[in-house]
C-alpha cells in the first residue's frame, strides 16, 4: 500500500430532512493518510521564497494573540484576541477596525473577523457578549450593527447573497443542524446538515470549523473528518479524510455521548482515533489542513491539487531554511502566512538561545532582522511563497 492514496469517489448522493440538495451528484475527493507513516515530504520543499515583513509597533498597534491573518485591498488585517489591526503592504500601521466598548458602533469582543469580498464588507463577530455582527466598508468606516439570535461557531459569506451560520457541536435541540443560511439582512432562509450524534461542543476549538473559498462556505464539523461545501441552495460533501483504522467511528462517538465533557475529552485522547481536522485554508492550487494524532502530535499537511501530491510535517512547523514558525494563520493564493516572534532573536530563554544558534548562523535575512527589531516588538509576518509547479 502506497504512503498516500488519493482516490475519487464519484456520484455521492446526500440528503437532509429539511431541504433537498440541488447538487445531488458530486465528486468527493478522499484523502487517505497513514498517521503512523514517518517518511513524509517536508513542506519546505515547496517553498520558493520567504519574505519577512516586520509589522510596525506603536502604542495603538500592539499585537498579542494572533487569531488570523488576511490580505484584502493591498492591506494586511491581523485579528488579535479583541481587535483587528490593519497594516499597509509594507508593514506600516494604518488603523484599527472599529473601537472597543459598548456604544452603538462599538464591540466588546472580537471573536471572528470576516471579509465579504463581493460586497466589499469587513465584519467583526461580537459573539461572547452581544451576538452582533458589525459591518464596515472597505475604507474601514462603520456601517451598521446587526443582531442574531443563537450562539454559533462561525459566520461565512456566500456569493455576496447571504451568510452561512455554522453552529458546530452543540447539545441543544434547537441546534440539531450544523448550518443555517441567512440573507444579507440576517433573515433566516434554511437549515442544512442535520446532526446524527452529539458531543459537547465545549471540548472543541471555536471558530476553526469553517473557511471561505471562491465566495462559498466550507464547514468541517468536529469528529466527522469531512468538509461540506455550502451555498444558499444546499450543500454537498466536498472532501473526506480516511485515516484507515485511525478514522473515528460513529459507534465510538455514540459510546461516549453520555459522558461529561471532561471524560469525553479523556476518552478521545486515549483512543487511537484522529478526531479533529483543524485550521483549513484553500486556494486554487493548494489545500492546507492540520489534524491531531494522540501519539504523533500535530500533523500539518499541504496538498497540491494540480499534482495530486501531499506534503506533511510533524509537530509545529520547523523549517531550517528560513526559521522556526508557529501555526499558519492564513493563505492568499500561493502565499501562506506564519509569524516569527522577535523575542526569539533577542531573548535569553532556552528556546530563544537554541533558535539563535540554529538559525542566525545560517540565515542572512533573519540575521538582518535582529538589527531592525527589539524585544517587545510586534510579530514579524512571514510570507512563504509556494512554488508554481
């Protein structure tokens, strides 16, 4: 059996109780992966160029805990824990999106940053404290604040016509569907993808269960190892992940339904199963995703659609050619976004010293960054450009 098999399942018919699916026949791409196989092709083999972009550090632009990086209208938008910061293409700070507070044009939590590319809207999902969607135009000017009714995992624009509301794994009977569609005024349209079992959503990572590609919504419910494509009329099964004997079974999930959240998590970690596909990005030529294996740690995978080829590395990404990067935070075409902490260039901790020994003696661009940055500076945006073939 080869290390990676990529097989095509044709003519897959999906149905749901609430709505007949318009795409009744669709090709589903299945990724067959062996989480125990160690002979992987490193992601660094497909990196053509790396650009290090220091992000200007001011009192107004301090970055703490990055959630996402997005590129739109020649600007970088960095979602921090409770704010969205906008930087010009050269890394200079431009502005913060909106303001923190309880006023009619303010938000008190920034749980998700959303871009509707067709309508040119920038949005902040104020989920934890208000269940509100704040709308801004492409010049960062406030437009409106719109309320919604039910707690959710994420919001994704669809074709400029409305939104996909993804609810994730929640116990409430009112959330028996993973997905609702709403129009641009947040009026309810339809339910999609009814759930067959329930595991408490509190053990999952919120806001990592969906992504946007080609102005459509893609959701990947926890424990199912699949990705659904959603539009305003229905949904279809787009990708399936097959980990052989490590693919989680519905029988196992049903066996732990009655346990507490704590015991559910213990059972999942002690099992042999791959139970979480996370942080997925897709472009015309690439798909990036992560999955967690209890004994092997985090796998980061990059799939080339044109070559039908998978590149995989274990743990957090270690790329000796250009640095030790943290999680990937975004993708735009053939560019993928990581960050580099300037404290690693200047610090005296064991991690920093090891990094300096490993990298600074070999890498001229990073060595030059040491002269341009200081402890406490904003993260350096690392733009890795993928090879064209």
